[in-house]
C-alpha cells in the first residue's frame, strides 16, 4: 500500500507557561490527525502579546522541554526562538515546507483554538498561510468549528479537533502563582518545580 506524505502538526504559542491543557490538545492532535510528529513551536517574539511582558524565551523553551520529554512524536521546534524579529506562523510553515524537496513535502496541520481561528484574518500574510497548511481547530465536545466572517468564501482546509474539557489557561496559571497557590494540577510536577526554582510569575 502506498503511503501518503508525512503528516506534521505545528503547535505554536507563547507557552507562558505551558500547561496540561496544551498537552491534552497536543495528544488529541497526534491521535485524531494520525500525525507522524507534532512540533511544539514556542514563539520567540510573540507579536500578538504586544503590551504584555513575556517571560524570557529560554524559560518558556525549558518548560516546554519538561512538558514533552519522553513522549513519542513530540518535537521541540526552536525555529521561532532563533529567528530575528516577530514570530510569524507563516514563516515557520514555509520553512518547514522548504526543508523537504517538493516531492516529499509533508502535509502540514496548524493546530489552533477556535479563538485563534476567529482572529486568523489579523495574522501576518494569513492568505499565504491558508495556502500552505490545513487548519486543525480545537472545539469543545458538542460544539462545531465556527468559520469567521472574514474567511467566508475563501477556500481553505479545516478539520475539527475534539478538545477535552480542561479549563486551564496560561493567565490562570500566572495568577495562581502570584497568589501562592498549588499549580501542580495545572502544569504537572516538572513545570511547577521549574517555576518555583526560577521564581517565575
């Protein structure tokens, strides 16, 4: 049986900090999309976070490493950490495609949430991004994927991911740290210990 192109997922974000809902979504993407690998892509300079101080990239990278260590198929992609200037997803997608000869280029899935999908038309060169990648949009159980009006009538590929019901966010983790609360149920032992050791948030 002839096998199709490799299937690679890109899961980007500031990961400030990475938490267990990120991990849960990543596992869902690996399974539901039958990915060969899922690349976690910490943003070097997250342009969407303008106006908020972001934790230094070295710490965010280290926390992602701790979260995904030893999990088959999960890869830390440092491309946006190494690239100068703002971290644009379209550049990362094109760099991944360029790594391979045209005949062996992977099918690229961009793993995002419904909130990111709704704002996709504000992203840098979003039209080019739609041509390069299939959008894998997380939706909660029983909910469909809602295409934003700005993308109506624009051809693009979308698949739905069944998002587990985990009410965790990076902002909630940071707030819990500031209140001295136990964050292990939100980020796991290794990341919680790293945050405590380096006195983050």
